[in-house]
C-alpha cells in the first residue's frame, strides 16, 4: 500500500463522515501528458478520474485498505 492510497482512504472516511453518505465519488487527478514529447510544452495537462467510494463501517481497517488498493489500481 502506497502512502497516497493510505491518505486517500483516510480522506474518504473523513469525507464520508462529513457528508453523512457511504456511497460517493472522488475525482482523482492523473497526469494528462500522453507521451514524453510534451514534457517541454508549458501548460497543465491533467485528467480527472472518477473513483467511486463505498464505505461499509462493518469492515475492518485492513479489509477497507485492501479494497481501496484494488480500486485505485
């Protein structure tokens, strides 16, 4: 489990508590530069991937982190 996945899982749990929903979508920013020829081009090349989050408060932390890892990959 990477640090970014761990932080995303923590953010999802906090966000779920805040909005009082267990099923929601988070936008995940990813690099939008399709190949290395665009590395010298100025500008923001970012795509946003929707990631559906379903939180089940009856699962253990380990189960939840494993599930989050599978969803992100």
